[in-house]
C-alpha cells in the first residue's frame, strides 16, 4: 500500500471492522467506575497508581483549587530573547515557542528560518512536525470517545481488533485501551519494531509482528515505551466509530480548539501555507532535507503537525480552560500516572530536578522539585519538541525546532525553574556549539555530530 502521509487501514480490515461496530459499542463514560481483571502481581505492581476508570479532581483551576501565579521573576520577554538567541549562528535553523498561563496566551512566536536553502522567517503559524508529542492527542481523542460511551478505558483491544495477537494467548485477551496508551502492553523490548518502520515497512505489516514479540510481563504490569503497539489505538478508534483516526482528531480536537494550522500526515505538513523543513548536521553546517514518511504511517504515535499558534490553543485546553471541548474530569484522568518510569530520571535536568516519574495516557508525569509537571518530548529526523504543563501554576509551555540538536532543550527547565521560583541553574548555556545541556539526551536519538535517525519516540531507552 503506497503511503501518502494519511494513514488508512487495508480494505479487508476496514470492512471487517465496520461489520463489528454496532455489537461492540459499549455505553460508558469517563466517570463510571469499572471492574478490572487483574492478576495478583498486577495488583502489587500498580497499587499506588489510580485506575483510569476512577475520576480524578483536576488539580488546576477546577474543583475549587486555585493555581498559584508564576513566581516573581517569570519574564516572558526574557524567554523570547533566549528562544531568539538559539537560532543565531549554527545552533538551530528555526524554533517556535508557545507559553500560556491562566488561560491566556503570553507568547506564541517563531524564530529563525524554515529552511536554510530557501530561508523564510518562522512565525506563529509555521508548522512543525510534532513526532511523539502526537501521543497526547491520541490519549485525548480516546478519552473523548470514552466520554461519548463509544469506548471504555478497560475495553479489550481484541474486541475491536480480532486479528490482534501477542505471543501469549492469555495476554492477547487482556490488553486494554488504557494499556496501549500507557505503554503497558507487556512487551519485553522498548520501541519494538521501530527499525522496521524506519526501513520503510508498512504499519500493518509491522504491527502483525507483535504476535511473535517476546513478552516481559502480563499486560498492565510493566512499562516499555512503544510506537507500533501504541498506534493500534488508531485502529481501535476506527473500529469504534467508523471514522479514520485523522478525521476524528480533526473533527474533535483541531477544529473545536481553533488549531487552524494543524494537520496529520506527510501530505498535511507539505500542504501547509508555511512549514519548517527538517535539518540534519553535516561538516558544512545544517542541511535541509525532505521529511520522511516512515513514522507518519503511525499517526497516533507520531503523526501530528502544528504551529506555535496551534500549540497555544492545545495548552489552554490541556490546562483546563476549554471545558466545552475537554472537560476537567477527563483531563485529570489523562494526566494521572499509571506506571512508574524511573528511567526518565537519569540525565541532565531530569536527574537534577525530577524526584519521581511515571506515564499516564499519552503523557509523562514528573515530580519536578515537589511540583507536578505533565510532560512529553518528541524526536524524529530533523525535528525536536517539548511540551510541559504545570497544573499548580496553571502554566503550559511548548517548544519545537527543526534541527537535530539538543541545545534548545535547556530552555524548558529554565522556564519551569523561574515559574516555580527555584534556584537558577545554567540549563541553557550561551556559547555556540555547547553540549552542556543534554537535557533530553534520552529523547534525542541523534546528537549534533551529524548522525541522523528516524526515531519518533520520545524515550527510546
């Protein structure tokens, strides 16, 4: 099947899934407690984490809990100057940043150029490839269907995808929608079969290989970051609604939130009015390339494209200020950690600032020096991105750039520290070519040495 950047299931699968829609639709909401089938080991391993079927009170401006304003010294103009400085010289070609607080857009701007070969200024409407920042859109889209009653968090994947198989029949029957979105399928290897995707294999061909992949635990009991398995949620969305995943996200998220530049897939970014080309390093500096179609074949894991203007609206919604689109109980469920991920505390600012780490439903959740931060990073050839929500300060930050460099990563903890009033650290160094940051070295498969990688995963480990 030729890929045009817009994912579609094969025709036989499509017809088979459509025939199952009516009998398999379940009536439930995100507020309805549900029963889980858990082995004793799972009860022990996940006892400290809430079930996604148990509603949580959102910890920002809802439920009577008023968020604190950013600490004194939180200077948006200074952050904008820092962002602009990152595009000077040979740091990164272009960068876009959005900052929102208390439901207001404090900044949504672009810096640098879209393409070193045909430079145009990056602005608020320049579209970047989001890579694994897309996973939060998949979790949110699924949550909207749970609210509708079209799905449940504990719906079994096999009920919607009869061809889905793992190497253990019992595990095959147990995998739930929430397991897909929290990387708790039970697979032994992180990023299973990503190399096949990078070798230009079709998604459905690769996803069938899950039937032979080694397992490390029963579903729901352990964490291993995935792109292929995660993207099964797109097939589930189609089976539950009859709508293709990209159409559902556009209708339920992009359009209601006013994300007018946003799209899904290779065709989406290439048809944008203004978009940032991916860049890799060479001995002579930055080299502009064509975006690869590989990870676009898995829209839930890595298919979204968006501008700083789009991301500002996304952050406003994710911080609880668009209850007409994303109600507070749903946000609380999406942002509640379901499994521990201690590997996220190993390096850079994470090692210094994070006391605990977990994965929720398309989001990471950190204890950042005693305050909750909901986070994700993304990396695919020529693009990098970071998003963070700070519910206790009603703050949202998104940073995206179009070069394989870790240097801009230090901008995020710089902003977080100032918002929280923490002692200043030199996360963002000024000399050109500095490699002191390494803030997301686990998120960036390629560094500034000139090597390139197609990984879209936020944490390949």
